[in-house]
C-alpha cells in the first residue's frame, strides 16, 4: 500500500537496530497518557495502526528526535520506504516531525460531508475523542482512514473511514492541534460483508 499519514502522540524512544545494518527506529505512544495499552476496534487494514506506533528514521533526523524524547509531537510519514531504509523493521518512513500547534488560527470548527456511500446502513452514532492517526491510501482509488482515542485518554481506540477530502483535511488540522473532536458516523455493510464505520461530520470541541 502506498500511503501518506499523520500521527500524534508522545515520542517515547529512538533506537538503533544493528541486526540487518545500522537503521534507526522511533516509537510514539499514541494520544494522551503515555501508555502502550491499545484496545482497538473498527474497520482498517490490518497493522496500519499499532501502539506504540513505530517508524523508520534516516540519520539526518536523529539529533532532532533525540531532543524531543518525552514530548508530544506530530509526525508526517509515508510508505513505502526509500531503499536505504528497507532493512528497518518498521513499515513507515518519517518525513517530518514538529510540535503540536495549540494556537493555530481556525477558519472552520466543523465540516459536514455526505452519508451517501455503498452498502446498507445498519446503525449510526456520535463518538468524541482525540485523533491520533490520519492516513491516506494513495492508490488509484484513494481512501482515508483515521484512528481516535476515545474520550481523549486511556486505552480505547476506534478506527473510522472517510470518503470526503474536506473531512480528511479537517481531521489533519484537528490532529495537528491535538484538540478533541466530535465524530458523527454511520455503520454500513461493505462489499466484503464487513461493517464499515464512515465519518460524515466532524466538530472540534471547545
């Protein structure tokens, strides 16, 4: 899968792997609380999001990351990795790291998309929490995924899908600011006969 994504959490460690060459791996504890506990549910490709969330680093980023250990950060990342990182045990390659932007000016505090999608609706609801991962599958049929730490703390995480680019952009901005959001969703049966939770409206919680 070819992806571009964003992850929020506490940078907990970086380490060198020497078993298959000299590669560097970082780990982020997702969301708030600094815990590796991870009870997740919802629809998402297997292994896309784990806690701790692991990523590969090139040597140029080492000093910057070392100074951020213990801090809450936002990472941008991608797959597949560049050839020089193929021996790294983590799947994702770090592109950029930066601190949370708590004071970013807001043009919008909510975005509404469409509930229309394939498959019959079986349920609907509203959840609140902190977005920890936003991922774009950049294959021919682009799809978007997000993971939410329910309630904004603790070990309960839920995966959702998005089919609206404006909602995707809003999710990224919410993640970068580490603000809690309210997610309106519908559960539908997909072509694979699985339940797919689709977010159709998103609001930042003051």
